[in-house]
């Protein structure tokens, strides 16, 4: 998915992957304090990172990754999204989170997804519901209320995104 201002894409270059992890650290470690030092985990080894880029930032330094999410296949056909985050300066825009969710689900759907789930922080549940997600159950993760939610795949049709070889991404993240 691309707009005139924002691009939503797989993070395939070393620079994109570094920026992806840097924004995750800023959101989930520094800002929210959910993790201490790093939010990276074993799931990252099987995940495809997706980023949002702002093409109209005022300077090259600001042409940063402004949003992130990861997707992974837990078992054949069952995909999860996670670590969805938007840079704090871009949260009021509203288009970043929506674009990342769309890119995540349509990409997984292209790659054989039968079911797409995510654990969503309580304050974001209504946003997801407006984007055709259903809450399956309330859960607690990292001492915070979340909902396990499922995307309506009919709302997120498959595209034509080729599935990259995962070891390339793992190497780039190292």
C-alpha cells in the first residue's frame, strides 16, 4: 500500500531493518516501559518486519520509519501480527496504523493466510474493530489488558507481494 506521502512495505534492507528495531525500542521500551532495554524476542527470527515511511518529512533525518509491525506464520495458514507501533509524532494522523494493519493482513493473506490474529492493547481495540476485526477474548500480557483479535480476511484481499526468503531478513536484523 502506498499513498503520495506514506509507503507501507516490507523492511528488506539493512537500514530499514535497523530503523524498524529502533522505533520498536523507542515505543515499547522507552515510551511505554513494557520491556527493559529491548523488545526483541525469538518470534523476530520467524517474522517479516513491515514499515511505514513518510516521504514528505522536512529533512532527510526525519524521513524515518514512522510506523512498524511484524507478521509471522505460527502454523500453516495461521498468521499473527504484532509489535504494531507508530512514532508518537504521527499518531494523530490516523493513516499510519490503518496502513500498517492493511499491509500486514493483505500480505499474510497473499502468502496463504487462513486466519490472522493479533493481541491488541485495550486502548486500541475500538480502532481495530472499526477496521473489521473481532475481539475473541480479553487477556493480560506484560501486566496490561489486551484483546486477542481476529481480522476479517474478506476485508483484506490478497495482493501480489512476493514472499522473501526469511534468512535474509534474519541476517539483516543481526
